[in-house]
C-alpha cells in the first residue's frame, strides 16, 4: 500500500501564537507531503517493500536496496518524524507531564524544569537541521535526550521516540527567524502530554511498533 499523508488533528491556526498558521500549512501540506511522495516514488522501484511499515524499513535500513536506501532514510524518516510531531501537539496543551512519563522524566533529570532546560539546550546547540528527542526503549524505564541529523529517527540508534521537536528552519523561521531558542521555549505551550505519556507506556509495554505510525 502507498504511504499516506495524515490529516492534521487540528486547524492550521490553532497553535497561534506559538506556531503560526502559515508555518503549519507549509510544514504539513508541502514539506511532509513531499516526504510521503518521495518515499512512495522510491518504493516503486522495489514493490515488495510496499507491504512493510516505514518504521520497519528504518529499523532495517541495511536490508533496503542500496539504490533507494538514502531516499528511504531521508523521506521515510521525514514521514515518521512528522506523523509523530503533529500528534504530540494540541492547541489546549502545555503544562507539565502526566502519568508514567512524568515519573520517568523526574527520575532521569531530577525535575521537569531541569528536563526542559536540557532539552532546549540540546536543541539550540544542535548544528544545522535535525531533531531533538526524548527517547527510550522497552528494556529500561530510563529516558534520555538525544539529537539526530536531518530526518534521522531514534530507530537508527535502537531507540523509540517518545517526543521530539523539529529543528529544521521550516518549522519556525517564518515566525521566529533565526531565533531557534524562542521557538523551542514557545513549543512547550502546545505539547499533548496525554499522547506523549501513551507513547512512553506503549514503549514500556513493548508495543511501540504498533503505535509509532498510525
């Protein structure tokens, strides 16, 4: 089956003033759509791969034919990353984490404020395009902050994304110009902690592949 662009679960302007409507429109309808289109085009060369989930392709990139491996890595990663990104935001979001992920964050970083500081420092300090993540796996309750370049996903490091913020300039430049730090700080106001907690609990229950891209 062809991979499909998911619908936004809210309106383009619903994240104002933290993320502007024009950015949401361009980010979803052009950038994410392009990743989906390019991924499907790459898989046309090897139709037997169409039955595999994007996550499976990314977890086993070495098994993807070399002639499309880079395209699958870049565009498949872009598809998975953005599909998560839309869901972990909510116009009525913000506040502090809830549930099991709140406890994991406190255990790993001492407090939510410490986590926010370290997460934003990692994002601000990442050179060029990429993502900053809170990641974990089903072998441990521990969580960690990592960054990845371009559209690489924590799957490439044997981890699952619990939450992640897009560091590409297309995610923030219209509103914040080169002030990435301001964008990172504003983003906390729209986080969907119920979704993020669900993702953490699914990872702990070893159900991550089932929820990751839905």
